[in-house]
């Protein structure tokens, strides 16, 4: 009788433990999917937006603008899903943005370009906040990355547009 009671208890414990392992494995799988990096180079490449690059005149105009060059490098890293610059110390990012605006060449200080730099400032700070907070959904983080890429592309577009307009104003009519 004792052996039967013992076997019944062992079978009962096995049945209970088998159910727990199933729940634990589901929890582990769910936890692992949340820890996977969502912002990948492949996801960033899949963004649909017009990526403007600087013309030759635009590149010449920004050669002395060191912070623009640094931001262009960081944007290239961002396209490869390297977020270290954007989720670092907020004070360093704010200092970078202030120097970015202060070092802008005087030939490029027009309202449309100044407005684009303000938009870049906003999107960079928003991206920083979304990356550093834990309770932000991954889709929102991806949208913030896309906004930064679009803002930088639009800055390039405005620089090209301004320099092209300046070139056309230099052409004099023969009449």
C-alpha cells in the first residue's frame, strides 16, 4: 500500500511539473523576443523616404561646418543601426546641437535652413528620449529614427535649393 501511495504521489508531482515547464518555456520565449534588437540596419533600409544628398556646391559650402560633417557621419552610423551617439548623455547631445546651430556658415543662414536645423534639433532630442526610456514601444523608436533621417535629408535639400537659387540670381539677363 505504501508503494502504491508513493507511486501515486510521484505521478502527481510529474504531472504538475510538466505543466510548469511549458509555462516557463513560453515565458522565456516571450522574454527573448522582447530583448531582441528591433532597430536593425535591415529595418532602417526598409524606410520609404526621399534621401537627398548634397550637390558639389553644397559640399563646398559645408566643408568648414564641422558639426554638420560630424552629424553626417553619425547619420551614416544611424543607417547602420549604430545608436551610440543618439542614446548617450543628453547634455552632450544638447551641447552638440547648440554648436551645430552656432557654427552654421553665414551664407546658409536663411529662414528655411534655420527652420530645418530646428526640426533636426527636435527630432534628435525626441529620438534620444525614445531610445533611453524603457517603456517606449519599438515601433515608436523606429519612427523616431525615420524622422531623424527625413529631417537630415530635408536639410540637405534646403541647402541645395538655396545654393541653386543663389546661382540663378547671379545669372544676368542680356536684355
